[in-house]
C-alpha cells in the first residue's frame, strides 16, 4: 500500500485493498506509512468473502444460541484462534465478544495454517475465518459452522444461519477485496478502470472461478467503495478500542 501511495497517479499502478489494509490496520496502528483515505483514489470493490464462526465438533453445542449460552456458563474457558494479533479473525472474534457479552481467550498464531491445525486438533475450540478456506473441514465434519457473515444463507452451507438471523446484525459484514489507485488519479481514469473490472466480473467464466473460491463479485462505483472504506475504518476502530488492540512498537 505504501508503494501504491507513492506511485504516479496515472492509472498504471493499482493496489489490492482489503479489509485488513483499509479497515483493520488504521484501527490497530497509530502510525501507518500510508493514510488509507487521503493517499488513495478508490476504484472499485471487486469481491466480497463471507466469514464463518467455527467450532471444533467435539464442543457440546449445536448452534449459535447454544454456543453463547456455553460461553456465558464457562467464561474464559474457551480459547479461540486467529492468524495473529490484529488480523481479521482477531477483530471478528472481539466483535463477537462485544456483541454477545461473552468472554473467550484469544490465542494468536503465526498464520492461518497453524491456527487451523490446532482448531482441528482441539487445542483451541473456536475460530472466525472465511468460508472459502474453512469449507472442506466443515464438510468433513471436523468443524461445525455456527453462523455466516452474509446477506442470506449460503448455498454451500444451507443449514447455517446468518448472524443477522440470530439477532447479531452488526456481525454480518463479510470481508472484501478491491482496487485502489494513488491519490490524484483522475476520476476519468478510475471510472474507466471500474467499468472494465465490472465488465470482467460479468463474464460467466470469471464468476464461476470466483464462486469456486467462495468469492462473490461486486464491482461497486468509486464513490460507493470510498464509503465502504470509511465505514470499515470506523467499525474496526470501535472493535480495537473495545479490545484495547494496539500493534505499534
């Protein structure tokens, strides 16, 4: 992101903005080498990626209400894994704690792989992940999906409710990926790029490939993507303040 911010605003250098770079990072780092709002010209959100609350199948609960009840009856006894401090999985976990008034112990790992391995082994009992990476383990029966962050139930997980269905609408926002250009890039250029991306996303082969990765194409306008970024920054700042997350050295 730093290199994108420094690049010439001519439309030839683009960056892949994510919920991490343009949502989480501004919330957990007081000092960033880039300003997620001022240093970029949003082009378009490209795809959304639904999230999922996972538990090890040996935990004696079957649904989200049961999980919340279990946590309240056993405060601090359940550990949840994330790929590391200040990652999306960490932020989603702390959001869940704040909206359900429950407490779990956060265990940060050095990456998603080790976190998933220990969740499968039962060393930790819960995790907040993206559906795409967790689906094979859900389908195998080793993990249980309790809720998804999406506007409706997913075809691949028809028996798993959305957070909103369970009364937790604030947890229902998915992850996402988009494109940004350096600040000062002309609106005519970002507009042309947005149109080109939207056209590509309409191709059946592209949509099929993305669906296979658990991604849903969007292709929003530059203005809508700018609003999305601002919304995510404020939301993640609230979570960071709640959990007292700060990664500045």
